[in-house]
C-alpha cells in the first residue's frame, strides 16, 4: 500500500481533487488531500495575509508528522508543485516520489511569480489590487475557490539540496491548453533531464476534473508506458 499526499493549486482546496481520491483509495492506497493555510473557509484575514510558501510546505510536513507517514508520494497541481518541492527538500528522506501535475518545478531561488509567464504575473497583480495581500480567483470556475495568499506566489524557494535524492520525479504536461500554458518551456527542460520522467495528458489544466481516471491511472503507474514522453 502506498500513501499519496495531494496538494491543490492556487485558489483551490482539497475539494479540487475529490474525483481522484476515491479512485486511489479503491486501489488500496492511503490518500490525504490538503487544503493549504489561508485557503480554508474559516481562515481570518491575518492568516491569509501572512501565509507564504514556507507556511504551505509546513502544512505538508505537519501532515507527515501527525499521520506518522514515513513514505509518501507527493502530488502537486499547478502552484502545488512549488509546495511539494519545498516540502520534499525538508522531509528527511520520507518522499520517494514527486508528481508535478501540470505544476511548477522550481529551482533554488525561483518563485511561482518568477517561474510563470507575464500573462499570469499580470493576473496575479490585478487579482491582488483590492487587498494587497490576497489574489482573487480568476473569473468563472468553481465557486468554492478562495482568494489565494499573494505572499505564497511571491516567496522564493530555498532548496538545501536534499531534493535530489528523491528516487522518482515526474512531471505531467497537460497539452489541451497549449495556447495559454506557462509550462511549455518547463516540459522541454525536464525532457532533457535524465532525472525526470515526463508524461503528457491531452487535457486542460484541471486534469483531475476533466479526466480523473487518467490522472489516477498515471499515479498508479498504469499509464506510464502509453502516456510518457521523453525519459523512460
């Protein structure tokens, strides 16, 4: 039995992964889907204003400690890729596998802000204009989305170097929104890196909504042969 820790992207909570969780559980695995600090319905203004990338990495580490998890696959969607990278770097060898689901893969000193495109930087700035500390969700989409702590998009990641021993690192590229994705260059970079396994899914950014079965199958290792590109 494996243990999966699922980390949502910007503006989202654990509910965004609700279609994938039961598929993994039915396969006999333990699954923990997180709602990060500052994105919970009862979080107050101070909590939202002060939450940053370190806060969110600590959310993951607290879960590992609280649930006595010694080995877990971390799955991070979109901004959640920043979180799982930071958490794995601090997890003392408890992470054998990382899966960045159409998510950012930061290098030391990078942030979500620096890693994304100008289009999304402009959207972050516009979304935070009202409060100065929380980015309102983009128009449309699930009404459960909440304003996202701006500091977490801006904070640079500091990697001590313990990320490199993670035995398996995977990036899932969602190819169904190529006109807007900020991940095209990242996909090219990781395909050339022998330390990474790159998979393609023909969905939009929210693959866990559009095709939860395909996402679950990939996490379970059932689609690696037919969905992969780049390194075996």
